[in-house]
């Protein structure tokens, strides 16, 4: 077991990050299409951030340096993109948790479904709603171990941000030596 762990590299971590993002997106679609839980605007923003994190990890996977070569700028850019996407996810999940913690009288009004907004609103208005959220974002429709979905996605995004930061530091230190 120890030799297996020692044989793992950042390269394997990039692939694991990509696969975990694919799993999270699969779970999101399961919640939507099998359990019929309608995603709110902040949920959709978290999905987008998850997609971007996955793309960043996949780009890092394919940009890895070959044996003995220093890290490329492409790898560093992929990791920076991954970090920025994870931080967007942290913000969106935290904002949704804040909305869920508001007293009922302070929760913003509920808006139309995301599909309806996607079809009718201009992109700038849709982005504004996605960033601010609405009353639908304050509803808690699913929990696991007493925690709502944005709490769990916040943990995932914090993990992704930590992994991207660790990888950035590690590939930068390798280059310095």
C-alpha cells in the first residue's frame, strides 16, 4: 500500500480532480432529473464552477511536464484557472448558505424557474440573477448528515482550491530547483 501511495503523482491528482467533478455533475443531474429537485440560480452557478474546475484539472492532466522537464506555462495557467473556478464555487456556495440562514422575512422573493429565465432574459440579466440568487436559493430541499447541498459543495470547492494551490506551489518549487 505504501508503494502505491508513493507512486501517485500530481498527474494522478489532476485526473482524480477531473473525475470527481464529473461525478459531482452526474450527481447534480441525478438530483434534477431523477429526484426532481429543481436547481436554483446559485445551484446552476455552482454547476458551472464545477464544470470549469473539471476542465482546469483535465487541462492540467494533459499539460503535465515530461520526465525531468520543468512545469510549462500551460500547466500553471490550467492550475490558476482551476483555482479561480474553485474560488467562484466557494463564493457561490457560501452565498447560498448565507441566503439559507436568513430569517424568512429577509429572504428575497422567489423568481421564475431557471429554464424560463434562460429562455427569456438577456445574458446580462441572467448573470445578475445567478450571482445574486433569489428566494429559491434559500430553500433547503435536501440534506445529508444534517447539512444542505451548498454546505457539501462548499467543502468540495475548498478541497479543489487547496489541491490547485498545492499543485501550483509544488510545480513552482520544482522549477526553482
